[in-house]
């Protein structure tokens, strides 16, 4: 992380330095190109015409030099010196800035053909002062960029610490979400992933603990039946119960994993519900509902709802498919409001509620729907 911090910091410094250098070059270029035009305009408005006497031209040149405080020299088109103010300047060779022995020279040719040469002796560049100014600018840039970069990298460091904590088994690890940028969104994604991992691990731990407890009952009955030499049918019934419980545990674990459905096809939920209801000597009412999903899992969903109603409900039991809903209702008092969510938890109570309703909700969600309890009705809504 420290390497990333230094890379970002120096990248910002380099970018700002390049920008400052480019701005200086552009400013110098355009300033220099504009200086010739400005000098020509000033000279045209101050100097007398080319036909004036040498005395008049010298006087005008002295007035111009006195106002702008520069060394000036005026030459005719053929190079003849017409006047000089200050130190003697060389004859012009070309327009623009030129290097002189005592400072840069600006040479401008006027519209009438005359040449004006200027030098600013009292404002020569000072290398030491220029380096000092550049150093101050770099220090200012560095001081200004440091808190910005450090704030960003500190957030990344905290995110790294959260990832490492989660990797060591601290499932409650979360990071603080600061700001609304990409790093903040990354922190939100990490928190969601960590919460989901904690939820899954906790659910599997609970499932394992409850399953191990539930497996003891049929195993104890089988052991006792074998010791007492009981009827074979009782043993087979306990083995079937044990097999069903193991099947439910395996299916619940598989549905928890983020995997696509094993097989998808168009299923008429009303027809499927009618087939399962007939196994319990019931009838399914309603209208056809075509779903795209796994027919085996949807059949298990309907079967678990019917099994739950048979075990815990009060007849008559009604099965209705209407709109985008499957409803299985009975005429009992129903589940109290405080327990309507908890009945979907694995092994919620000791009343025989195992994984049946848990699987109903898992299967519904794998098909984009949701399962809920409405008192004496269990409802599955599909999108």
C-alpha cells in the first residue's frame, strides 16, 4: 500500500509540474510573439515619419526610452543608425528575440522599413531567483497534494485491513464508507460481500448443529429397534425419515451456493400443483401460470407446502394458483405475526418443523420469487 501511495503522490506531482512547465512555455511563446507587435504599435505612434530630421528622430527616441526605461536604437531600412538611447546596440539582423552580450534583444521592423532594437538592462533574468521560485512552487504543490493523496490511500489501507481481517476468520469485519466515489462504492461492495459470507457461514453452522441434533432421533430409534428385535417396517420407516432429512440438508446446502439452475424449461405451475395435490387427495384451483424454471425444484416447493399444511393445518386445505401467486391455505388459527418469518428458519421449533419451509423460500428465490406466511396461508409470489 505504501508503494501505491508513493506512486499516486509522485504521479500528481509530475502531472502538476508538467502542466506548470507547459503553461510557462506557452505563456513565453505567446508573450514573445505579442511583444514584437506591441513594440511596433508604440513606435508607430511615437516616432516621427521616416523623412523627419535626425534631431527629431533622436528626440522622439529619447522620449520613448525615458517612458519605458530601455536601451533603444533606431536604424534606417538599409541599416544606417538614426538614433541611440542608452548603451549602443548592434545593427539588426532579423526580427524577433535575439541573444545579446548583456541581455536579450527585441528587434522589430516598422511598416515604413525602419528597424527598432530594444533591450531591458535592468530586468535581466536571474537564474538563482528563478530556481528559488521553481523550488517554492514545487514545495507548494507537494504540500497541497499530500493531504489529498493521503486521504485516498488511508481509505484503501482501511479496506485492505478489512479484507485481511475477513480472511483470518473475523466474519464481522466491516469498513467505514466515506464519500461517494469509486473507493466508497468498493467499500460498500466489500461490506455487502462480508455480510453475505457471515450470513452463509452462520447459516451453515446452525444447519450443521441442528442437523446433527435431528439425526440422533431416528438413529436412536433404529438402534433401539435392532436391539429389541422390533418389526422391520418400523426400522424401514426410521431409515426413510433419516434419508429424507439427509436429502433436505443436501438440497438446502446446494441452493445456498450461487449456481445456475440445473435445468430450466417452461412449467405450468397449475398443472404441477394439481398433480401434487392429487397425492394428498386434494384439488388445485385457479388458472394456468407458465414459469421458466427447474420443474424438479418447483415440484419440491409445492410438495413441501402441501406436506406442511397436512401436518400442521386444519382441513379443509385449499390450493390456489392465480395471477402470479401460489397459495396453500388451511382453516386453522394460523401462524402468529411474530413467528411468520421465523417459520422459514431451519429447524425453527420442536414441533416437527425442519427444512421444508426453508427449502420453499430458497427455491422461490432461486426462481426470482419470494415465499411468505400470511397467517393460515403460505404464499409464493413469482415475478
